């Protein structure tokens, strides 16, 4: 790994905070966006819930826009530092995938509300976003494996983010094709690409999961900051399940029947296609149940057994790693409730959402507190003190 000789953080607190503003911050709008989607789709609605979902959606747009501006400003002012981080830090490259993931959630909310009037515009934006997801899926794993790592012991859950990105794109494609007012000629290419994304994403996730699971046998203790990443393991399966359900519904609404060409894209194939999609989505979500429960046990066990126990836990931005995967898992349960007309899934998804919103509110408050004190931006001595020691501040990974 190359060193960082000659690259010292600035002494001013504002400049140093910008120096430390890593791509890790994009997990904040990523987690916020999925909550907006679930609030809007939840079976048990009450007066004002869709309005609340819209407010959270707008909040997501503001967060993503603000963080993009800050990250681009950091890149412009400190290009060598950013390039060094991208070259040597897996979390820095992985969390760039949070940008298109968050944007997909924004597009899903847009199609819920404006699919009848702005379907074509949303469809075009989805293709642009899908292109970014595909580039990330091809390039970032190459950087992880060929430029940043040496051996399986370095494989971490954040390396699944590029694959989660294309699975999120597939889910967005299914939702747009199902709900937006666009022609079948436009729907079919998006559906096919979305299925290809699921094939690539699930296969790669399963491969990396095997390596990560193997590492547990040789890892004596997991640090508190790293343990929150375990929840990422259930994220791809929840999102793949949502994608398969949405694509199955899109096929059943008549896109194949209207297209009706060849042997695969026909009206006769629509029923089996949808059934296989829904059934596979249920199987995939079942695997996600294991990782969801495993992550909860691992996080609780690690916090309890660390020196000093629960009281010694300190908030870091890595806690945000829990929000989006939990959200994808919950969103899949919401969609199963709709698909099966199942009260059990409806109640379970509502309980999951209540816990998720509670976590999100607490983490949001702790993040704002960390910004006020400066700790989450590497300002351990606050905003008023100059930092003349020239030692790079250490920011916790996701």
C-alpha cells in the first residue's frame, strides 16, 4: 500500500472537516431514501403517512445534493488526497455506490407520485442511473481485488456494495415498468436488463458471501466499528427479492403480451415468468432472513462482550450501515404482504418499519450531535481549535 507522504490535513477546522468528508457520508441519504419508499408502500396506512413519506423523500434529495456538492468540493481542493483514498481504502470506493443507490430510491418515490405524468422522464433517468451502477459493478470490484487487497482475509461486507447497487437498479426498473405510464416497447428492454442485473448481482453476492463466511472461522474477535457491516449481508437478498417481485408484476401487467415476439417475450410466457420471479423472490428473501438475524445477534454479542460492555459503545458513522439493509429486508416483506394478501407479512413488515424508523431517528440525532461537536468529521477537539499537528485524522470505516 502506498504511503501518504507530503499529504497533510489542513490546520483550519472547516478545511480539515472537508478533508475528512469521505464517501462514507453517502450512506446517510441511502438509508433515508429507503425509509421514504417503505412509508409510501406500507399496507397499514394512516392519515398523513404518504405526506410524511414525501417529506422524507425531499429530505433525501436535499441530503444527496448537499453531500455531492461537499464531496466534489473536497475532490477539487484535495485531489491527491481523494485519489489516495480511492486507491487504498475499500470503504471509500465501495461507498461511492451509495450515490446511485440513493438516487434509485428517489426515482422510485417519483414514480409512485408522478408515474402517470412523468413516466418517460423517470424511465430515462433510470437508464442513466443504471449505467452508473453497471460501471460501478465492473470497476470497483476490480479495484478491490487487484489494487487494494492481498488475500481473502481482507474481504469485508462493504465490498458487496457494487452488487447491491445493480440489484437496487433492478428493483427500480421493475417498479418503474410496473407503475409508470410507458409503452411496452420501452418496458421490455428495462425488464430484460433488470433480470440480467439480478443474475450478475446474486451470483457475485453469493461468491463473496462464501469468502466472508469462511473468514468468521479464523477471526477471533470483531471490532465494534466493523460489526455493523454484518447487516450489509442481508441487504442484497432483500433488494433482489423486491426486484423479482416488481419484475414479476411488470410482466403480468401485459408488457410481454403487448410485445409478443420470439419464444420468450410472449403472452404465454408471462404467467410462468411471473410465477418463477415471485417464487424465487421468496427463496432469496429466506436467505436474507438468516443474515438479518445473524447480524442482530452478532452486533448485540459484540457490544455486550467488548471491554466495558454496552456503556463503552461510541457512535461512529459506521452505525449507518444498519439502516439501508434493514430497509431492503423490510421493503421485501411489505411487497410480499401485497403480493400474497397476507396479514402476517403486513404485521411483520409494520413492526420492522417501526423499529427501523426508531433506529433512524436515534442515529440521525447522534449524527447531528457528532456534526455539532465535530467528532464525526475528525475534529476531536471541536470546531474552534486549529489542528497544527499535521497528523491525518482517522475516520472510522463503514
